[in-house]
C-alpha cells in the first residue's frame, strides 16, 4: 500500500487527539537550566535505527565464520559472514560493512548492549522500551527520547521541527504499537515527531496538497484551530494539551511558508552526492538527515523500517537478508559521517546506530532466561534459508556512536567468542544509553515533571547514569 497524504493526516491526527484525550497537566520540577554540569558536547542527535533486530555476530562483532554447506550443524554456526579489517587495528567487522569499517577511527564501537528481559519477545515492546526508556505498558503516555530533547532544548532553528522521524510507515503490521512510542506523550503534541514516511516524497510532506489554493489552505488552517477548541474532544483535553496542539500546527504552518522547507527536497542535492546515498529509503533518509541537521534540526531518526518478517526481522533467510541490508546501510552511513565531518558539524552532532536487540541461530532470549522459541531452527541445515541468525537474542548487541564528544577510535565492552555470545565486559543498558545522550546535550539526569502529582523522569525513577567512559 502506498502512503498518501490522507493516511498521513489520519495517523497524525489520531496521535494528536490521543494526546489531548490524556489531558494531563504537567509541572516541571527540575531540568537542564539547573544542571551543575550542563556543559554540552552536542547540539543535535541523529539516530540510525536498525529496526527488527540486527545480529551482532553478523555485523559489528563477528565470531568464527562457518560457510554454508548442506548437512552442517546449526550449533556450529556463530557468524555467517567472513570478518574484514576496519580502521581500528585488530578490530574486525563482518563482510559487507567495509565502508563503515573504514570510518571507525572517527567513533566508538559498543559491543556490550544488553536488552531488557521482558518475557515473551515482541519487537514493538522492545522498540517502545528503547525509544522511551520505559517498559510497556505504562499508565501515562510516555514521551519518545526525541520529544524529551525537543522539550528541554527547544529548536536550534525555530522553523525546522525539533524532532523529525524518517522512514517508518504506520499502516503495516503492529501499526498501533509503533504509534504508541512515536509521540511526545504528556509533554504535548508540539514536541512530537514530524513524520516523513518516505524521504523521496519529503517535500510533499511540507507542502499543501497539489491544486489547493493559498486561500483554501489558510481557511482549512483556521478551521482546524477552531476544531481544537470547539470539538467534543475539547471537553477532555487539558488547556495545556490543546495549546500545545495549536502551537504544533502553527509551527507546521510556518514551515510550509519558509525557505527552509527546501531542506526536505533531495532533488536539490548534487547528483554525485545523491547517488552515493541512493540505496533506497534508508540511504536517502540519511541524506535528508544531513540536510536537516545543517538547517538546525535537534533530533532526527532514520529507520530501516520495521515491518514484521522483513528487513532485519530475519526469521528465515538470515544470511541472504543480511547481504541486502548491508548494501542498504553501509555506504550511506559512512558517507553521512564523512559529510558531517567535512562540514564541521560532526563534533556537535551525536550519531547513534542501534537496534532493539540482537539475534542468534540457537538461543531465544538470553541463556539464563530463555523464552518461547519463535523460529523452528533445525539441528542440521540442508537449506540456505535456515542459514542465518533467526532467533531473538537479548544478552549482547552492538551499537555505534560518532561525534558529539564521543571518543574516536574506541571500543567499549566485549561479548564471548563462543555461544552464547553474551556480554562479558562493561554491559550497557537502555537507561545508560539515554542518559549518555542527555549528558552530551547538557540535559540534567534529574529532569522530571509532575504527572498526576507524581514525578516522571527521563529514565525510570531518575536512576539512569551516563556511560562517561564513552566520552573523550
């Protein structure tokens, strides 16, 4: 199904109304302005989201390579790709990631991410946890990390939305679950994501529909503002939420009329630059992220897109799917880092590559807390479709970080070389990841708001601590 403007409006309006319905008045208790160590190392964040579960042993943490052969034992396979050298002496990646390997002297490789144990594994639950730092379900609508950043720091450029999400459609499987964390929650709609489902149609997302006159568009905008205040939903939405929704529409209206809207038009790029990034929606999303950061975006998320049983969600054909995914991400990510460095923006832009959890051929969950197996992996492999990392693995995973004060040419953490390839040194969990990002931006770890007369922190109970060893 193609995404069209009607779908976009339907989904974003539903999210807005849901936020109004929550009707939660909030009061800020403590924040970045009171942070004693508020010297920031970054102004913007780009999150490169490997949706679906990127296997660490087949990407950034390769183990012993076992080539495919009929009759091979599944338990003998740790990596299905050969390892290749990187710019870091003695550090190897999996074949197919040569370009990213060539820029690892510019960032930090994390090999010890441990995902939460939440029982039966569902991608949308772990994605919710990664993006909000809270395990679902919650009694309130929890803000996305991009919304926290937009709320606390405000825009670098008042015309460009502070939080932009590129590449995820919401008319696929688990659509409602995905919408649940693509929201500013109780912070208010103005801090929610500006959603670009397809970067090739980015400019259309910030323009009136084709054929609509300026006068008609202006009238529609006025009617929308009246609807916010006069609809039945207005009875339930708090004044705070309604005013936040009004401001979000005003911001979008200003963007429509601004020269900065050209940042969404990838046709403005030189052909030779466009061609490097043009590996598909994700690659062009990286190009758009670069352009938007240049124009003052605070937080940009670019996703390979989560669609059940596609992309990194490898329940079968893990090896062949891995080949395709690497072709999609390798060149654009490396070029993004090079371009940000060349323009002088990398030092103040924190770029993160991450996934909700990893994968293994045999272990579902983690060794000491196995969960129901979701893949029938045979003990003996006779078909190439069974050759790959098909089960969800939460006890080890890889992340990359560049810029924004992060060390260059560094490796953090370690996983075991034999199955289970779990974290054995310097484990890092999601509340540390979030507070590391907030620390780079100068946002206090104590930042919280009173929601229903209870403090709600950026990380649960305000206990998250940044991983300071990641900084230079």
